[in-house]
């Protein structure tokens, strides 16, 4: 018997100041809705680190690249 799973992904983009990036990088507490067992841990990283890590799937890499390409074409 094969395992079947489906996932939904939502991608949001925001431009942060240096101070906001520093604050996000310093956060180690879980965010989200605890009553619904949602856990989000902010991470600050570069695209190069994402690609080198092997820690994300192709769909996530594609989502990141889509956001970055949209920023290049609209500026």
C-alpha cells in the first residue's frame, strides 16, 4: 500500500528593514496558534544557504524563486 499525502503552500513576501531582519533572526520562540497546534519558527537565511542545505523541497525552492523573480520584474 502506498502512502498518499497532499499539501498546500502559501507564500507571502515582505520587504524588511535591517532592524526587522535582526529582530527576526534573534527570535527563537514558536509563533502561531497554539490551540490549533500550529507552530512557526522564523528563520533568516540566504537563497544560497537554502539551495546548499538540501533542507527544502523543489516546490519550496520554486516558490522562493517565483517571489524573487516577481520583485526583479516589478522594480
